[in-house]
């Protein structure tokens, strides 16, 4: 665009939303004024269930992670890289249903009250933006409960409720679509082995 060209929305004086609706009306398909998030409300129901049961899920994940760690010799024998595809498939299905997981590969659910921060439209990893609505919903997706309000609620139910105060590193996009379960297992195994060697 040259400096003399003026964007269509400024020329017309319409907001981006109004322009979107205007162009949508030119097609045969009309989505009944539903936002994408309203169509996905079913997944909010499960997400909110996960937050309400954060303490149980924290306990369950602790047991599950221990079993995964016990299987470290097996993962080593098979090869972590070869195990990745089937484990990732299961992880994606299970966490997709429960948390609407986006497979960022660096899971922080244990620190965020079982509310996945990757569902925040701004993908904030360290708390909410300044736009949370008075009803606790998101400013970008008005139908969606703010994932960080939910994260705080869920974390207060958890045994390790201070974990939410830990500052998270920015998302490493090179880890997308990889298995957090295997990565955490491999890292914990290395930590254990080096702690054993140090004694
Ligand atoms: S933090 Fe990442 S791995 Fe964990 S549920 Fe969210 S997208 Fe999935």
C-alpha cells in the first residue's frame, strides 16, 4: 500500500466488524450471528469442569507423571523419538477434550489452575491483559470466560496454588506439536540421574 492509499475501513468509516458482516452478507452462508467461540461453547463447559476439578486433576497428573517416569527405561529402549508420534496422538486427544489444548509443547497447566493459557486470544502466559470484562469474560471473545480469571480460580483449588505466581518463559514455537509428557519425563529423568551421580 502506498502512503496515499487509505484503508477501506477508514474511507467508509465502518469498523472492521461491520465490514466483516457486510462482506459476509454477500455470500449464501450466514452463520446466524454466532461467533466462532459460541459455536465452541461445549468445549468451554469441559474446560470449566477441568478448572473446577483442578485439585483432582493435579493429583491425577502427579500419579500419571510418576508412571511415565517409571517407563523411562522403556522410552529409552524404544527411543523417545520413535515414541513421540503415538504418545503425541494420545496427548492431543486427551488434552484436546479436557483443556482445548493447542499442543504448545511446553505445558503449564499445573501452574495455571488447569486452564490452558494458549486459549487466550493474545496467548498471554503470565496473567490477563487489562481488558477483562466486568463479568469475567474475554475482551476479544465476549462469549468466552477469560482463561486467566479461570486460571486464578483453578489455581486456588490446587495444592500447589502458588505455582501461578511463577513467571513463565515466552512460548518457544519450535516446540509446537510436540509431546509435553515425553519432554517432561525425559527432563525429570536427566535431573534424577544427575542428582544420583552427585551423591
Ligand atoms: S499449555 Fe500447551 S500443552 Fe498445555 S494444554 Fe495448553 S497448549 Fe496444551
